[in-house]
C-alpha cells in the first residue's frame, strides 16, 4: 500500500459572484477528483486549531500529523531548515519578504502594493539579498537568500516576544499600524527602512521597472520563531516519506521530519509550475522505497492572495488533471493499492486575499475500498452536506495511514 497527500494550498474559497455564487472548486472542471468523491469518504476538517492563526505553517503541520500545539515554534525556522541554516537554540529567525511598497517620503505612510515584489525571480532576489547582506549584516544578525520573494534573517539571542504582520494580510493597505512592535522591534524596523533606501536604485530594480515589472522596494519581516524539534515521520508513523514542494516552508518540514526532499525541475510555487513533474517525483520516490508522498502545490494560495480568479481555477484544474488523474492512472497501471488524501491546508478566499481558519473539504480515497458517503463531487458544499467532520487535522493522517 502506498499513501499520497495531494495538498492544494489555499484551494478552498467562498462563493464568488462572478461564478454565479459558486466557489472556484465548484466551478473548476475536475472530472478525476469528482469521480473519486463519489467513491471516497468526503467531509470537512478543521486543520487550524481555534486558538492559532491560519498560517500554512500551522495548517500543514496539522495535516502532516504533527499537533501544532506541541510542535510549532514559528514559521521561519522551518524555512531556515530548507535553506540549510544551522540554528542554535538561542537563535531567532524571521521570514524576510522582498515586497513592493508605495513610494511616500515617510516609510510609515506607505501602502503594501505587493507582498511578493511581483513574484520576483529567485535569481534576481538572490542578487538583491546578497547586496543587502553586505550592507545590513551586523554582529549577531545575518540575512540568507531563499526562493523568489521568501528569505530569512537570523538574529542571535533574539526574542520571539514581537508582533509582526504577514505582508499578504495587508495587500493594498497602509502599513502604519502593522510595523514591528515588541522586543527588538526598533532593530527590525531600522533594517526595513535602510533596505528601502538601498534597493531604490539597484540595477535589478531599474531593469524590472524598465520591463514593466514591480520593483522589490523593501524587506518585510514576519514569522519569528526558534529552532523546532520535530519527530521523525518514519518513527512516528512507520512510513518512509517524501516531501514534494517548491517552497522552503514545506521543504523545511520535510527535512526536519527526516523525509527525502527532492528538487523538482520546473517547480515554481505558482500556477506556472510543472504539476506533472511533481506527481512524477512521487512515483520516483515510490520506486526508491518510499511509502508516503506529500505533494504540495502552492499555486491556488498564491492566486488567492493576488485575487486572481482565472488562475485559481486553472490551478485547481491542473491539479486534477496532472496530479490526481495522472497518479490514479499510473498507480492502477502498476497494480499497486493506494490511498489518496486530497485537501487544502486552509482556505485563501479571493474576496479577502489572505488565509482564514474555516474548516476545509477533504477527500479520502482507498483503491481497495471504493465506498462513498454521499458526495457527488469534491467541493466545500458537497463536503459539508455529508455531515462528516474531523475536528483536528492530525486525525486525517491517522485515517490515511491506519
């Protein structure tokens, strides 16, 4: 038996007026997933504990079977693990986004135009972060380059007693009330202000502006945390796993739980990603002895944050065709039984452009026990109508594996 999680990050949504009050999941053409729904357990699951914020960090830990109340120590340490940063117990890490702010004279008066600096490329971002590191690194604080707009700051003997706002929560909003507060806030804010001056006329930004692209105008810090201590997935669940993702957050989870974490050519973390390559990476891992594959697609979440209805639907359809459909066909050819869990980690509704804590629709398919519980398609409404409800995301992993 092989076990597969197909995680469409932020895939769930609210009814959309332009879709005649359907959600993107309802409107998308997804024949493979809908066919599975009729012969699967379908329902709703609360992946985000009621007392925690609906971040992809908390939600994916939950789906992966790790209780966030026990294991969560902040977002950025998970990303630091993917980058390869060796953390000391006294280090505090911060996610450092490259963002696009409006150009008011006073930093505090600016508006968050884009939390991703126009989905800046990894090559461009690395050049900018290395440049900023030369100018801003001081004793006990160091910047590290990650992927696209996602980077990391490590502060020795830092504090997590600081209030920081995720930039994707304040798109198109003034930043004045969302600046760092608490221990070390002045230091972080000083780096943000200095970065804006340094980046203003950098050749990478001048070239982006000339090409009609958004400039990376500032660093933005959030997601503070300390070195996590995650148990081995294989020891915890008795299955050898692989984590397939384009983003450091999930790669870090994979590395910290002892999974193999392949670099998939063409995986971008957005709707232009190579969906088939991700699915094929799971099959390759099975050939190499893995029992469990966690396939994470960031695309629906990015589209939700950008308010991009067209490409959110497109991403869902690509997941259906090139991941769900492809894997079902290939596993059947192999004649090997498998179970597949399909779900988002959290909703990222187009209307609010950020994460919410609402329960998500899940679909649990078993190739040997094809029995449905009333759903005729995979979507929020059908999942709710079954009456099946899982109160904690950690329970889904037990359902899948045992």
